């Protein structure tokens, strides 16, 4: 039996309109599946449902709109199916592009903020640690839980907007403090740190940890000498959430709920204890590199998840006003571009195409499927071969930039 407040009972009965009633039914169905005894209020939501996956995506949004659907809490939007500032970049069927645009507009009409980024944690006004939210998009979920200390379960498409409209989620999963304990312990050996380019370390480590843990919450030891910045945590979490089902991680001495092992595990015995060697990370690199360095370079993709302001500036500095000779894409949000327009202008002057509102692995007509694509993102390398049909080399950002400038695949020593 799920206990409902008067407000929740009213929404379910239609007091706030048909869309709120439908949304409450969806949230209650999720609560029953998860065994939750009650619902809790959320402070904000991040919605992934604005990414077009077919007619049913738009049908559901239209049903909510026709029923008076409006979000109750501040709600940001994940990437959509196209860059609304550059419709010329969309080379798919015109009907598909129009449906993607209508879906994005529908969510804005429901009161969502037109952020269109997979990295809502880079936006101003992010929630404080300990806040219950309903975030969708795998990298946002794992970053919010791990690097900020937010409390969110994994909310998939359609449930996310229902949570935003009702302002409620089931009291289950990672909203419950005891469910946030680490159950897998990994000790990263020194040779793992020395054998891999530092730019690729979080990507390769995240891919390996995701493979080994599945949906367990991992805690990592041995990284005390590493500066675990937000960009580091972003790369690690995105990789772990792609290769596995990781929704939260702890790094001892670095993340907010892991000052030490006892705090990270909440005193519970682990179900998995392993060491991570340099050989493990080399194997991760081989898994994510699907082509040979001697192949023709067809493009470079940087920014999955979306580049932060610091990463955008670093990318512009690495190019140093040189020109790229192959299609090169940098993906970020409108907010980040607005925070440093000079860096964006330098990149565009160098021939880099800046993608907003979407992600390049949703754009099969941008990337040449017959050529090799280089990226420094484990998430991009994991998904792009299946989604785009291309082959990939995972490399450091420096190697990606030097290759883009030379027009040929260029790899330095410790690429993995």
C-alpha cells in the first residue's frame, strides 16, 4: 500500500488536470515496481524524453500538453535530436528532423528550460548536496549522485517528465541513504596510473569499472595522488554508466560521501574486491578502439558528455589558431558557449564545427561511416560504432587535435 498525501491524492483524481493525473499513475506504477511505500517531493528534474526516438515520443508529449501538462519544479532538458541553431547540420529525413524539433518545442511549452545539454551540472543554480531530484541521462545521474551528492535514481524516458509534472518520485533506490553504500571495492595500482595518458585515465578506468561492477556502487582507492576534478569525474562516470549500469561511485578522499572507506561502505562488507592494473586499462583501450591507426582519418569528435567552459578554453588553446584538415566536432551547451564566446569563435575560425543541443552520435549523416573517427570519450567510443557504423580510435585530446590538424592519425606514446 502506497501512502499518498492529500495533494498527491488530488493529482491522481484529476484536481490538477488530466496530464497530472496521467503522470501520477505512471509514478505510482513505478513506485509499486520498486516496492516504495510512499512518494517524496523533488527539487528539480532533468528530462531525457525530449530526444526523439519515434512517433510515440511525440505522441506522449502531445498527450501531456493537451491535458494541461506543466512542470511543477525547475526542469532542464537533455539533448534533443538536432542542433536548433544549425538546422543545416541535420542531413536525415526532413520529416524526422521536423518531428525532433516539435518534440523539443513541446517540452519547452510544458515549462522546461531549453538547456538541451547532457551536463545539467554545468548550469547555474545546480541543487545542493543531499537534495532529492529526478535526473535522467546516464552521465547526469552518476555525476549528480557521485560528484555533487544529489539523490536521484535512474529515471528513464517518460517517467522523468511525469516526475517533473507531479514533483514526486518513489522513495526508493538511491533516494534512500543506506542504498548509497559502496558494495564493490577497487584498488588502483600504481602501474595503472603510470602506463596510461592522464587524459585517458578516467575514461579507461570508468570503462573497466563499469564492466566489472554492473549496477553495484563501486569505491575506488589508490587515486589520492590524482586531482579528481569535475571534468575527471564526468569522464569517469560517463564511461562507467555506458559499459555498466553504474549510477553512483565513490572515490576515497575525493567525492563528498567518501572521506574514507568506512563512510563509503557504511560499514557493510563488499561483495566484490579487486585490484586494477595497467594491463586492465590497456585491455579497456583495446575494447574501445575498433580500428587500426593506419586507416584514413574521417573525423574527430570531442565533447561527449558536453564540454565544460574549462574544456572549451583548453581545446581552443591546444589548437592555437591552427586549421583542422578533417571534419572536427566540439559538442557543448549554449550556456557554456555563452560563458566564453571568444573560445568558441577561435574554434570556429580554426574550422571546428561546434554542435549545440544534441550529440554527434545521434547524427549519422555528419560522420563519414567509411572512415576512422578519433575521440577522447569512452562513452562516444562505446556507442558510436553501433549507432553510426563507424570505426573508432580512442585517444587523448592532444592526439585528437594533432591528428585533426595534420589530417592523419597521430598517436603519442601512452595512448593506452
